[in-house]
C-alpha cells in the first residue's frame, strides 16, 4: 500500500518503485517518511537519535 502512495506522490506508475535500484529505493523511502512525518514524530525521532549517540559515547568511555 505504501508503495502505491509513493508512486502516486512521484506521479509514476504503480510498479515504478520496484524498478528502482536498492540505494534509490532507500532514498525514496526516506524522503517519503520525512514528508509524511508530523512535527511531534520528528521531535521524537531526533530525541531518540540524540539519546542513542549519548549512550554510545558513555558506553565507549566505560569500556576498558
């Protein structure tokens, strides 16, 4: 279903997404996700990224 919405967003045929290279598919999915994301979802995602980076830094410093 999402593939159909992506194709429609790009004004392409329904099977268009399946013809793309894997790296292009990833970029198209990321763009679609960012486009459809609400401000609250964006804030939550950014906070999760910050938290994961902080945890990785702490874990790296704790390891002998």
